[in-house]
């Protein structure tokens, strides 16, 4: 488990032992840089997903519009077919 965030963090965070001359402050700055990179990655991913969501919402609206148009056409055609059948029946009765 852990999801994308923890997987990505594990990939970027390597357990490197402190060298004798290396300060704790330097490792804090490295960690902050990794957090900043992760945040920027998540922001970019959010933006990409938001655009995809907006695109899908637009496509959904377009599909609904087409559905209504085809439904109305089908309904109108059905009425015309019934009228034609009634005319045939009336013609049969008259002749």
C-alpha cells in the first residue's frame, strides 16, 4: 500500500548516513527540497487531473445533447410510422 505519494517519496529519499563533517541543517534542507519537489509534482498532477475532469465533463454534456437529439428524432420517426400505419389501415377499410 502507501499510494503514489509514499512510493514516490521512497524513490527520492535514500537513507544516506551522515558524514562526519555533514551538519544536521544540511539534511533538513535536503528534506525540505524533497518536500517542495513532491508538492510541485502533486500540483502538476492535480492541474492535469483537473483539466482531464473538465474535458470529461464537457464530453458528457455533448453526449447528453446528442442523446436528446437522437431521442427526439426517434420519437418523431415513431409517430410518422404510426401515422403511416393508420393511413394504410384507413385505405384498407375504404377500399
